[in-house]
C-alpha cells in the first residue's frame, strides 16, 4: 500500500511540474504577492500632508507648529489664511489634517490658562484618520510636557479639540463595509467570467460551441453578460445590507453609484475573460483569478492607504480598477459626491474597461483560430 501511495505522489508531482503553466503558478504568484504585501500592506504613516491655520502667530504657536513640520510623519502642504479654505482642502483630499491654532494661544499660555488647538481630520478612511490623530496627539503631548516643565505647571497647558469630517465617530465599519461593496463585486464577477470559457474547454463542450452559427463576438458577449448581471445583483444586495443592516449612511445619488458600478463591472469582466481565454483548465482559471484579485485588493487602498506605499507601487495602483471603484463607492456613500467630483475616477475606470475588453476579444479570437 505504501509503495502504491508513493507512486501516486510521484506521479502527481511529475504531472504538476511537467506543465509549464503549473510551474509558473507555483513559483511566480507567491513571489509577486510577497512583494505586494511587503511594500503595500503597511499601517505606518510617513509624510502625511497637513495644513496650518495659525490664527495666533505668536512664539508658542510657532513652536508647536514647528514640531509638526519637523516630524517625519507629517509634511506641510499648505498654510491657510481663512476658515473658509478648510473645507476645500479636505474635500479635494489635499490634506489629511488641518491644525487650527486659537487666536489667543500664546496669550493664554503666557497667562497660565489652557490654550486651544483644533484638529480637523479627513475621516473617510477611519484607519488613516485614527493614525493621524494618534501621531498629532503625541506631538501636542510632547509640547505640553516641555511647556509645563519649563513654566512649572501641573496640568496640560494645551487643550486639544478634534473633529473628523465625513465619519464623525471614526467608525471603522463605515470604511470597511463600503470597501466590501467593491471587493465582493470583484470576487463574484471575476469568478463567474474567469471560469466560463475554461469550464467549457475542460468539459469538452467548447468545440461544440464553435460549430454553432454563433460568431466569436456573440459568444464573447454571451460569456460576459452573465457576469455583468450577477455583479449588478451582488452590488444591489451588498448596498442594501450596508444601509439597512450596518447603518452606513448613503448620502449620495444612486445614479452616480451605479454609473461607477457599471464601469467597474465592465473592467472586471474584461479581466475575467482575458484569464478565461488564456486558461486551458478550470484550475488554471481559478489560480489566474486568484493571482489577479489578491494584489488588486492590496493595491486598492482597501485596508492601507495608497499614499503610504513606495512611489513605484503607487504607480502600479493606477492600473488597478478596484482603486478607482472604492473611491467612487466611498465618495457616494460618505460624502454625497456627484459626477463633478468623481469624474477623475470614472474616466480611468472606463479606460481600463475598454482596454481589458478589447484585449479579451483579441485573445478570444486568437485562441479560437
């Protein structure tokens, strides 16, 4: 019995390594995913852009703000001259944090009274917002210790007031549930389309399909439409659960949301059909889909911000359709963003969809020839 089992094990290894594609799948995907995880999956915060609204201008305010500018965690992006500019820089994602110093900051400290500093944080990504708040609070705490020691005070001289925009309580559920709208859509659509042609080849029914009067373009459309319809159904269910069950506010327009959904589904279907056209077996199609989906999720900014990634990795995220889709979904849910704000996410998504669908059509015709 042991000899037979050993012989079977040897046979499986020989069959596995005899196929070039199987050897590729065993070696290359783990290395790619290791590099992606190693560089992209980080919660560290480096050079987070922030703005300053210094209403005081005194020496104590300059001392506090100099600590922010000297910190490796922050990078001064802009100095604000009026309160009306704050909304614009946060809405446009120019900064993650606005530090507003009270106009009597230095005078209050000199008189031994508590001085006020306000943090205005972009709360759309609750993880990043919490990290920004932690780092900024540490800087204020260091200023408090030094000022109290130098002036013989007991309590903290600076009182910190914090406000998070678009997610006042920094509930991580709002961030992750809206992200799951994109990830679940990608998983279901990719699986349906990636397996479509490969399943036919493995079952031996693809040749029968070729002798029908259907043209290649018609066969391709027939393979794409189920993925699109299932994806739309999946999105609708997840959006409904997000609003009704998880109580995530949907403050934007469904028209804007579903425009982004359709563009993303076309891109996902195009990638899935490309994989399905290249795969010979169902196993290869599943592995190909897995190879695409894991880096796509990591590079999308779902869990860790893209701004924290090394610059070459940030360039790589530009070809990830999930990156743009998550911005659209979260923008509609949490910000109420319209076409004007989200057009810069929609046109790259439309471009990726066009390229993937055209490439899938070419591969499909080439493999049928």
